C-alpha cells in the first residue's frame, strides 16, 4: 500500500528590509546625509614637538655679554662673553672671546678662551687659543691650536670647571718670616766702665806724645 505525500508549494518570497544607510557604490537616497566618521588622530602628535630651529647670529652682529640656551646656536659675528648651548657652531667669520660650553661644538672660526664639550671638532679653518676639555675630540689638518687638551668623562660638570679654574690660579708664594729684633747689649757694671775709660785715656796720651820722648824744659840763656 502506498501513501501519498503532500508536496509543499513555494510561497511568496520575503522582501529584504531596506538598509537605511546607502551601500558603497549604490545611488544615495535623496535627502539622506551620512554622519561623518571621526578621523583618527596621528600617533605622537601631542607627545613629541618639532625641534626648534637654530638661532643664528649673523656676521654683522656684535654682542657683549653671556649667552645661554638649551637649543642650538650658529655664530657668525663677534661675541665678547661666555656661551652655553646644546649644539654650538662657530662660523669661519666668527670671533668668540670667552668660555664656550656645549654638548657638541664645531669650530670653524676663532675662539679665545676655554672650550668644554662632550664632542669637540676643529675644522681646518679653526683657530683656538685656550684649553680644551672634552670627552671626544677631532682636529682636522690645518687647524691652529694653542693650549692644552684634557680628557674628562664629564667635561660639563661643575667639578671639572672648578678644577680647571684652580689649575689656572697662580701658586701662592710663601712670605718670608720676619727677622727677630737685635738684642741690646747688657749694661756693664760701673767699675768695669771706669777701668775701660782709664785705659782709653792712657792710649790717647801715648798716641799724642812725640816720637822723641818727653820734651825737656828750655833754659833762658840771657837770664843773667
């Protein structure tokens, strides 16, 4: 015996719900404005700042006084004073009279004074008159240098500055001791002084007497 199964007829297809947001590449719906997506902030924008440009002292500039900065300096003019910076570049036309202190120092011009830096470089046009205290140094052929060179692990430290300053101070000369005052002779007793006076008088008479002896009295021939 066979049973007849029912055949399910296909019903109406379900219409998919419309997406309120337009799909990529589809025609936008009139009157619909998509909300702008937030842009991602660049990584490290606020954490790191751009390095400031170096300060340039041109060749027509003359400065009297000390300069101090945590940045970089390029000197092309004349400076009468000390300079402290991170990176110091002395141009070929520059003249510095004073002490220069920096992490990196490149000298192309003239420096009259002490130089202290972690890295010091003297190019072929450099002219330095003074002592150099460094950790590493490079001197090119043709550079003019008059002074002494000292290597220190921390040339920028205050202890190094004091030791260098003490080395330039002249040594103290010991002052001569004052001479002791001369002692006065002790007073002689009265009897001794009288005998000394008698002896002196006797010697004076002997020296005053004539060589021929004592003078005889003269007799008058025409007395009678």
